C-alpha cells in the first residue's frame, strides 16, 4: 500500500468538493428545466402589473436615500466591534488586569464613535429640517 488513496490526507475533502459541485450543477440544471416546463404561461395584463391589489402607485423614486447606506455601515461597524468582545470574555482570566484595561479603552473608543455618529444625526431616520 505504498500509493493508496489514504496517502493523501485531503483527498476526501477534494472528492467532497467535486461531488458537491456536481450535485449543485445538476440541481440547478434540473430546477431550470422543470421551472420552464411547469411555469404558468398566463401573460394577462393584471398579472404583469406591479401590484395585484391595492392602490396603483403613482411614481416611485429612482434614488435610494443615503441614510440606508449610513445606517447599514454603522450597524456593521458596531456589530463587528461587539464580536471582538467575545474572545476577550473567553480569555478574561488569562488576560487579567491588562486585558481589562485594554477592553475599557476599546469600549471608550467605541463610545466616542457612537456619540460622534449620534451628534452628527446619522442615527436619525428622518431629518427634522
């Protein structure tokens, strides 16, 4: 057994990757064929309308407000910073007073960023002006 399959430790991972890739491709192919065969071909005007019931919309804005992007960026920023606190909490006994001081500095800087965003009005959904 000098050159067996077991001589390569990642051969199983490679085969799992290949099988997964083939299964995904086959599933996608079968789904597309079945959906084109069984999809409804009803093209009446009401079904192609934007809404099937309710008030007909007048005109929608083509621009998305920048507040969505700012709110999403702030959420990701604070969420990622909070995630950094979990390893600290796990190793709190090992880090002792040095780790505690580092986390106080981290929370202080995080608070400064939060207060800055708050004062700039980035957390207000609608402006009051």
